[in-house]
């Protein structure tokens, strides 16, 4: 039982998550420029420095940027956890993440030492600071809810990704980190870094968030207890096993993700309110893509090489990042942008009920048709990505697709924020 | 104390908050409000206190919370 007087440090000021959200599409536009100017070479190998710049633009510049902003708001809403000194916290982490991501992308493109140093400093400080505060808040929270456990595992995964990333960057600077050789050598260390980032940090976080937001926002049944209780832990243990026994861990990881994809589709299908909703289309696209990724993994390499023209790792990575992770994040943005705008204004009405007359319907903050167009643009640019993997000469089509998609996302965001601020002034 | 009751368990955010605010705005002076909710509306709590309301939340089942809201002076 909760008694009145207990403080939950409710929602932080809205401009804090909004600055993370606004920065994210800017990095995707930078990625579109990179694709356009890099030409065909970028697509020849996942180890190409320009490909590394691109993947870090996607994962740090867009995915992590949005997730950091969203967590600021999600934790108070779904778990009653507030972050102390939110303005100072958000300002430091946002600035460091922005500068660090810009530096790491530039360091892969130009290979200058000072860019590597800059990336190490800003990412080390920015991500490290964010992780430290979030870990302190999450571990202090006594609740043992399944989502909270998922958040903790995701945060721990990000810490591992950060440390490995820093070691890899230091290697590029010529530092000898032979202490890490007991874990792995050469490219296996990069594989661990990449897999923990994609399946651990982004993957487990999305799974933990979905347990809360799908039933809450879409009035759907809860996920089965077995899934909410053991799936995130299963993925995390597989990631641990991957460090030493990749051949054992990868099939288990693929199975876990396939299981999540099927469960997600079933839960969405059982939702009580079957109103047309673009964010549901995003979740469905994400789930189907994840299922496809899980199935593709089980195709043996020899069969793959004789029948499929695209490199297996590149295709699975592209599907996982662009069709699964990006779809979920965009779908959630379509939900939380109007929701946050409306909720922040609405809470002020508790002090003065008459202010409610100024607040428009939540859907007016983000026109449904704008969301539908974003979904179409995302789907088409995703198909362009598959095309460019098959035919690298078509790189400019993908660059154009991304440019359109993320200019549109930026337009939607600014429109929502401008409406929020105009009503805020009236109240 | 006499209570008005609303059930917001099958509403999607932000409709529960809208329903609670509407109910509070028309609540007779001597009454409290009982809300049947599917989760704890954490962001509401601080705002309720700031606006001189008091609340009590009791978990009845895994996805069923009974939230009682009343004026501070009625506590």
C-alpha cells in the first residue's frame, strides 16, 4: 500500500527527452550523407571502416540516443523511479553522447588519432555517467518486477559494450591490451562488442519495455509469465556463453528472439482495442523481421553461399537493426511524442481544472496520416537497404530513402513540439 | 466517507488520467474518488499532493489497483 506523501520524483521537464529525440534523426541524416558520398565501397564488408561509421551512427546516434531520452520518461511512468537532478544529468549525457558519436563516426571515416581520443573521452564519460546514475537508481529500487530486471540486464550489457568498445578504440591507437586476450582475440572481441550491443543493450531493453508498453498502450493481455520471467535472463546468459562458446550460444539466442517475436505477434493480436494504429504496424513489422532473422540464422553457411547472393552476417545485421530495432524505436516515438506532450500539459490541470479547455485531443499532437507516411517511408528505405546489399551500385537510392524518411521524422517531431509549446504558453 | 467510482482498467493512456481529472473536477466537496486501475499511476501522485489531494493505493490483484483520492482536509 502506498500512502500519500510519498514522492516519486515524477516526470522530468519535457524538453529533456525532446532534445535526445531531436538529435537522433540528425545522426540518421548524417548517415544518409555518408552512404551517398561513400559510394559502393562501403557495402563490400562489415569490417570496412565506413561501414563501422555507419553502424555506430545507427546504433549510438539513433537507437541509443532515443533510448536514453525515452528512459528518462519511461522509468517514472512505469516504475515510479525518478532520476535526481534530471536537467544536469540529461545535459551532460546528451552533450557527451552527441560529441562522442560524432567523434567515433569521424574517426572511422578519417582515421585521425585526435578523433579517437575525443571518442574515447566523450563516450567514456557520457555513457559512463549515464550508466552510473541509472544503475544507482535501478539497483536502489527494491521492486523486482520483470521489466526492472530486464532494464538492469540491459544496462549491464551496455556497460560491457562500452568497456569493450573503449578497449577496441585504444587498440586502434596502438595501446596493447593483452589483458583482454583471455576473453578473445582479434575479431571475436569485436563480435562480442557488437552482439552485446545489439542483442544485450538494445534487444533486452526493447523486450523489457515491450512487456510494459504493449499491454499498457494497446490494452493487450500481459505477456505470458514464463516469457516475462525468463526470456531476458535467457538472452543474457546466452550472451555470457557467447564470450567463450559462440557456436553454442548463437542458436539459443536465435531461438529466444524467435520465441519473443511469435509471442509479441500473439499478444498484439489479442489486444482489446483493434483501432487502426501505425505504432502497431511498426511492432508487427519488427516482430516479423525478428522472426525472419531467427529463421535465416539456421540456414547453414554452405547452403546460404550457394543460393543467396548477400553476405549472411550483413543481411542478418541489416534486418535486425533496420527492420527490427529501428521499427520498434520509430513506433514507440509515434506513441510517446503525443503522449508526453499531452501528459505534461494535462498534469498542470490538476492545479487548475479550467486549463483543460486549452488542451487539444492527444491525436492532434501527431497527425495519424503523418505517422502512416513515416511507416511507408521506413518500409521503402528498408527495402532499399536490402537492394543495396544485393547491388551496391544502388547506394544512392538507399541514401535518398533515408534522407526522405528522417527529414519527415524530424518534421513530425518539430511540429509536435511546436504545438506543445504554443499550448504551454496559453496555460 | 462517500465515494464516486470510476473504472479505467480498459482505457489506454492518457485516457485514464483524463477520466480521473474529469471526475475530480466535478467531485462534490464531501466525496472522495475511487479509481479501479490496471497499474499504479505513478506520475499522478506528486501532482495530486501538489494540488492538495491525498491518495491511497491498494493492490487487489496482479493487474488491479484500487486508488482512493480525497481532499487533504478530509483525510
